[in-house]
């Protein structure tokens, strides 16, 4: 892991350099990053200050904001209220809404695999009250936020066994109170690389809070800025305590980007 700092003066210096990039990609996770967590994922919303900064960045010259989330694309669009012109990437890089076009190109075989794994996980969910199985276009999530740590561990183990029995090639990913299973082996890192090339970005800002965001932090290059939101080991160069602290970072970046020479 690279050395990570939470020194505000160091973060500000990095943002000042980043803001001078001729073309900037601002990629942001949603849950736990722009929005605090909630027991009901359908009720979350971005913090007003963060969202105002996001919209300011979206309007800045030679700057593009993309929300990059593990949520399904339709769920991300619904809870974020992102304007139509804002690019969205859902399901950890499987689903894309870029330039107004939706993309979720699963093959027939992949759809069959998704259905198989979903049936197996539904059977697990029925055995553990309080555990929620979320069905996504390219996989499924096992949510354990509402149960004890002991029950969560038992449910995750059962889900892992069931999913791999249903599909030995399924990709398993752990997160905060969620275990995910996907049929396509793509990550947020793959999404950042593709977005960088697609937009011709000279530099990238990425902020995220979860284990799955580490894939994105690891593909950042010299001159990019990665901000880890919250605790935990990280490949990001910078850290803030929580989504509220990220608001200040986004406001700084928006102001610097909007007023650059």
C-alpha cells in the first residue's frame, strides 16, 4: 500500500495541482462517499454540499463527472437524481450510461448464469431473516447490515458455498455489510481506465469508501488524486473521515476548477 495522508494542507496542495489539468475526469462512488449509508438503500441521498460541488464540477470547462457505483444503473440513476448529461457506470463497471446511451451487454449465457446464482442465493436468504438478497443485472448482493455479526458471517459463508456451487466461475467480492457475486470479471479499476481513454483525461480524481473502490485506486497514475472515505487499508494517497469531510474536498476542487486560468 502507498503512504496515505489525511493532512488537509497536503490534500489542498494536491487539489491545486490537479485542478490545473487540461482535461479532468472526476469519478465518484456514491454510497458511503457522496451519500451516508442507510438501512434502506432506496432512501439514501447525496449530501447537499457534495452534490452542489458535483454539479459545479460538471459545468466546469474540460471537466467531466462520472458516478461509478456497485449499484445497478437504474438504482444509481434513481437515488442520485443525476442529470441526463451526467455519465453513470453501474454494477462495478458492467453497466454504462455515457453520452446518453445505456450499455449492459450481457450474453445469453451470462444471463442464464445470473439467474442460476440468484436462485441459489434466494434459498440462502430464506434461511436467514433480516438478510436481504439484491438482484442486479450482472449478479447479486447479499446485504447483512440488519443482522448481527455472527449471523452475517454464517449467511456469507452459506451464500459463498451456494453461489460457487451454482456457478464455479462466479466472481465474489466483499464490501461493507455486503457480499457480492458477479458473472463478469470487471472492476471499478477497469471502468476508470476505460473512462480515462474515452474522455482523453489528463488527470483523474476518484473518491470511494469500500473494498471494491481499491481496484480504482490501484489504477491511478502520477498526478491523479485518490481519496479514501473512512477507515481501512487503502491504495489511495489521501483520506478523509467520512462523507461530510469529503464535501469540503469536493468544494475545494470545484472552486479551483471553476476559477482556474
